[in-house]
C-alpha cells in the first residue's frame, strides 16, 4: 500500500514507518516501560541516538522526559519497575550488574542536571571533585589529574582555571557551577552527554553561553548530546533532531527545522501556539484546554485526545503508533494530514 | 492629569553584609536611584537577570521595604511605613503575586477560606457577603465553587496560580505587583494565566508592575518596559520601541538571547556573568561585559537621557549614536 501525501512524498505501508535509517545507533531504547507502584509513567518508548547527534527532548512536567533517562541509566529508586531494552552499542543496560553500570555511568554516558549547586558537594573544592572523577574514570593520579582538570576547566570556559580549581561551589556563580558540572561530565570522555534542563536555573544571557558551550564541545569531542528541556525555543535552536513527549510517549520525532515551521502533532502545535510571539502584532495566546491526565487514569486511546481540538472517534479506541508522516518526520496521531501552515511569525523565526 | 497609581522617585535600597564574623561591614546597593511610574490601567514590565534588583524594587513599591533614599508615591501620596494601620489599609488596594503559588497558599486551608481571608481581615461587609464576594472572584478567574472546597495540593499548577490571583483580587486592588508569576508554570498553563491577566486588566482597569526575566511574556503583557542591570534602570520606554529598537547594548544582548525570537541575525554572546552588586564595577556597571565599551565607560557612570519621545537610555554610546543621528537631520 502506498499513501500519497499532499506534500508529494510517498511512503510504503508500515515497513518504512520506522525511525529514519541511522548509522549504527550509539544508544537504542526499545519498548521502555516504567511503573511506579503499579502506575505506568513511560509506555513502551522507542528512541535511537546516532553517534555525535544532538537530540532535543521536549515536554511539559510529567511527560516523562527526565524519567526516561534516569531509567535508562538505572538511577531510579528500587520501587520503580523498569522493563524493555536500553542498548548502548548493542550492550543491554537494563538489569545489568552494578559493576557494568559503573563502567557506563560517567564513563560512557554522563548526565548533568538543572541545579548545579545541589549536584556539587558544598564542602569540597571543585577541583578535588573533578579530580575524583578523573581518578575514577581515567585512572589519572596527582599532578596528571590536576593538569587534566585545568585543561577541562579551560575547555568549558572557566576564566582563570588554575585558581578556580581551589574554589568551593558557593564561591562560584550558577553559570560557573554549571560549567564545573559540564567539566565533570566530560572527565570520563563520554560518548553521550544527557543534559537535563541544564540552563533552566540560569540567567538568560548565561543560558545562551552554556548552550553555545554544549554545541562547541559536541563539535570538538564528537560526543552525542541529549538536551532535555521544556523550552521549545531553546531546543529548536540548539538541536538537529527533536523528540516531543506527552504522558510518557513520544508523540513527534522531527528534524528541528520543521518543529517551528510545520509541527505535525496537534499537541506540538498547541505548545507552539501557547508561546508568546516575539514579532508581529500581539494576539491572544492559544491555550490547550484541560490538563495533563493523571497517570493512574489515562484515557483508553490517545493520551492527548481529551484535550485535542482535532479529536476523531478513532482517537478514543487505540493509542496511535508513532508513524512516518513525511520524510524523516514521525508523529503518533491518526490524523494523516499534511504539515499544517503555521502563523507567519513562526515561519519568520525559523528562518532567522 | 491625575497622579499615577505608583511612582518611584529616585529610590535606593542598600543592604549591609559582613565579610566573616568580625569583618568590615560591606554596603551592597541592591537598588540604586530607580525612577519608575506605573500609569493607571497600564502594565510596566520590569526585566532583568538575578541580582538586578527587580524584586527589591517590587517590594519597595508595596512598602514591604522602606527606600533608603527617594520616595514611593501612590496617587501622589507617600506609601506609609510597613505595619502601620494606614499601610494595612493601603495594602488592600495594592497586592502582590509571587512565583510559586504552592508556597504562597496555606496548605491546610481550603481555597475559598483563603480567598475570603483578606475580606475578613479588612472587615468588609458581613460574613455571608464575604463568602459571596469570594465565590464571585473565584468565578472571575475561572474556578468554580467546587475548587473553593479543595486544598491547594488538590489543584493543578495553573489552578493554584488562579487561586492566588483570586485572593489578590478579592479586595478590588488597583495595582498588582507580579513577581515572576508564570515562571514556574508549563507553557500551556502559562498561556492561560497570561491571558487571564490581560482579561482582568481590561475588565477591572488594573495597573500591573510585571517583574519577569522572560521577554516573550513581558512583550505579551506590558505597555512599557524597564530593563534593570545591577540595581539601575538602563533602558525604559514603550514595549515595541524597546524590543524593536533597543539602544542599550545590554538590552540588545537580552533580546538576542531570546530563543527563536525571529529578530536577531546573530546572537550577541556576552562575556562573563552579571557581577555581584557588592562588587559593582566602576563607571557603567555593564562595561566589563559590554561588547562596545570604551575608556569613558569604565570611568564615568552614564546618566539616563531621553533619546526620543519616552525612550530613555543610560549609555554613553547610545546617547552618542542618537546625538549623531540627530545632528545629521
């Protein structure tokens, strides 16, 4: 069966309705499911990351964008029931032994969080904390560790690196502490850096610096980066590919250039319309009616259906699968329409 | 012309902190010579990064903190000392909204009780009338009587912020000071609260001092914008003027940092971070980070001047550029 889309792109049935062909993925998440006390919060999530890719994950609170990565790295508390497969270059991480995970966490996959001040030890000098990571992951000792620590501080753009090594976290600003966290994440020379809202707690001008730094480091080291954020603007400017999550599922997977220009899923369109524009006349903000459903009381079909302005009868019968709607663009929605036109100001934004 | 609901005339606020137990006292200028007025029925957006003094300015506007210099006027009258009976009376007319609604609400009291409480305190009418008034204001922010019976944790984030708004509006204030009111909310919820504020302003003629670091939201809601840096206002004027033709290099950088704004061709990446107000650089406080700083900027503090009608800037260069443009005409 071949479906012809108004955009002129033909797709053959289900066979191609998979993620776009990637080179051997660096990390592949297959059918990941997470339950807390019998309440399912991640519903069979599939995701692939290519080596060196910069992937954005966007979603509102409760969408599972952080839990996915905590589950993949075995960082959730014991009461969470995790199933599925998380393959790092073919090696299954879920249920792996503690010693295997220790070889992975920090060494091959590093993670940074929103609040750098609470992630650092307040009574230890930041240089010592960084050296600790170097000793652990790279086996460096003494002067070699200190020299490497200084090199990393230079790399992340901490001014006066040698002196900063002896500072305590409280002596540094929020942006500087986040740079220390990034340096620590780089200590193990990871293949993948997961950055969970790394700039949310920072000032706007500092946010711009940190995002710029993440991009530069990715180019220099060739590691892949997953940037988790609630901010569509940040994601679309920084990442090449974007995954939109809603209620523990991926609802859209698209190259970033299409995200602002012609979002596919009604939820993504709703999110974009709710964002105040920065050019053109002021118009009333569109809102998404209702609220995110309680994970214990999920609707039978599409989780977004109760709030969706384009709801059809099929939406309540089954959860739509993530399927290709146009070249390289996937959405989990039964409405098989062509990419919708969006207001002019968004198109202008995407060109800028 | 009637006096504006809120006027700050050259207000300053200093704090003294000590370096170590027996250290020398260190004076920090949190707010330094700020003048600002909020016209009746309009919204002024106060924009700046952390430590810029925007929250302190908001607190002084409501009299929570007395200014060390200058004066805060409401309708041309000085704001009374905090805690005095006159101040309590005035506070019914000027209310504050904070960032975190869960922290602003009492977790153990039903919403209706909390919304009615200001009327109880100000002894407005009889008990029945107060309850009716509270229900009416809940209704006006889109909450029903059934929400009034719930506790804060039983509401969603957006509903909680609506409840906080209802509580502030129940005394029929003329002025709202909103300190980052939507920063903790998700995008779709944020849009609901922003729309609600715009509607309420149109319906009730509210004046709003809107403190935020989010230029998108500020653009949506404000008639005028004041940009603060390290305790001083560096640029002030009509929203479209400031965002469309920013004259101060700091404002230009702030605007260029708005993701996917569609405005900037190239992002201006500032060096360094906002300095601490306790170590205020000489001259123009922005000069160590300014991409266009000259020798004059390190030596001389720029004075706020009007570059064209209603557009004020405190920058040596912006004034030079404006003057040159003026001379050429």
